[in-house]
C-alpha cells in the first residue's frame, strides 16, 4: 500500500533527523547553552532507521534525506549512509549539513553511497557567521562547500535563511556566488517554529518579495525550469551565471499542495507536517513491521493542506518547545 494522504498527495520522500545535537549554535535554532547531549541518547539506532527506510520504501518512498542536528557528528553516519543507500527502491539519498566537517568527510560520504548535500550557510562574512552560529568558523564551511563540488555531491545546494537585520545586506553577495560557481543558492524564509522565538521571528522575518528584490540588485533573474520532483524551490539564473538562485517561501507563499514528505524526529516520532503538533511514536511499534506501517498510514490523516502558518498568528508557534534541531530541518 502506497502512502497517499486525504488530499491525494503521494508521499515518496522521508526526512530523517538522525541526531539532535549540533556542533554549531545558530541563534534561531539551538539554545544558547547548546544542544543537550542527553538528547542524542534517544536517537534512533542504525537498525531502527534501516528498518524504517525498508518499510517506507515498500510503501513508495524513493527519496531519503538525513538531517539533524548535525548528521555528520553522528559517529556511525558512514555506516548509516551505506545501509540506507543499499535499501532497494531508494534512488536518492541526500544529507543536510552545516558543512563544518565536510572537507574531511566528503570523499568518505561519496564512497558510502551519498548522492548529494545541502549546506546551510547564513553569512559570507566571518564575523557575522561567528555571530549567527555563536562561534562557528566560516572558512571550515566554505572549504566544505568546495570539497563537496569536487567530490561530485551535486547539485550542491546552499541554504540561506534570510533574516532582516541579520544577513539581509549579504543577500546580493550570496546571489553573486552563483556567477562563478555551479551552486544552487536557495534563500529560505525564516519560519516560526520555536515558540520561545516569537519576538525574534517578528523582528527578523523577511518575505520572499523583499528577498527577491535584494537579489535583483545584481541583475535581472530569469526563471529556470529544472527537474526537481516536488522540491519547494523556484529557480532563477542571473544572466551568464554558472549556478542558480532559488527561493523557498514556506510562510508567505506556501507549497503545501505539492508536499510529498514525512519527517521523522531524532527520537523516532513521525511528524505529519513541519508545523503539526501531532506526532506518532515509532518506538511504540517495538520494531513490528505491521505496526510501523500502521503508524505511517495514521500520520497521513494529520497532514493539513495548507499548514495555515501564514494565516493564524496564534497558531504560528504551535510546535511547543521543539525547534528545528529536534524536528530535523
Ligand atoms: N545541521 C544541519 C544544517 O545546519 O544544515 C541540519 C539541521 S538544520 C536544523 C537544517 C536547516 O534548518 C538549516 O538550514 C537551518 O538554517 C534551518 N532552520 C532552522 N531553524 C529555522 C527556521 N526557524 N526557519 C527556517 N529555517 C530554519
């Protein structure tokens, strides 16, 4: 039985948070005191993740993304990639990373079976990068970006959360990066995820139209139709550029009608929608295949269309205290 929800949307994509610890402390994602090590102890095991992916594949899932937390700090990440990439039916295995460890690990990741990476990078200025990540070193991530290109983890996508007063002055510099580099630089609207960040979100949110305007400062953007399944980005090319600029607008122009994914939190809960409160705890299935299948099917009932995050100011911060770190961005 395939995974099709009440709105006829077929789920062929699983995003799995493999750890809820991170080696950076981005101010909008990770608590100041850092991600508690105890979280990591509840992470799903290699066997549990492999089994889940096999079951999901038998129900039509073809794409898997490993995320976190920072997936590259999980000690058994290479083994995990090798097991997941070997699952029959999985044709695309990608990973979202802050890139800090990518320079050292890229070739091993390729050998293990990883197809491609998305790298989060919110500033091209070393001081601003350090401020946003609370101590991160820009050069490490940049080296990771270029190593990923060399190793063929392509297309290499750079994810930039665009925030007013934080990195809006750098948006045109990010777009300029595509002139000489075959990168997909994607600007993402800051999402209201963590209820502790309500004021901060109000102060920093930058809508798609403004982000796009800032990119156009360096030249007109020409829409580029690329095959990308049900990916949320719309892509553009600046005249003569090697790479592409993309925009992802979960808040001001949601793409729920195309949503083809389920998320699994690091502690093994199915999240029907990034913004949903409901979660199904896979641990309750105690590894029984039929029960895991039932839970995946149950999750479909809780998938909204649309998520209403743009329309319901009170419901905006509806994920309690779970941030992206735990949910898996
Ligand atoms: N550590 C990995 C990384 O840095 O890419 C993966 C996990 S991180 C939670 C995944 C992505 O979520 C990052 O690109 C981060 O910028 C994004 N993110 C976190 N909180 C967000 C928010 N409130 N709105 C938009 N993106 C967010």
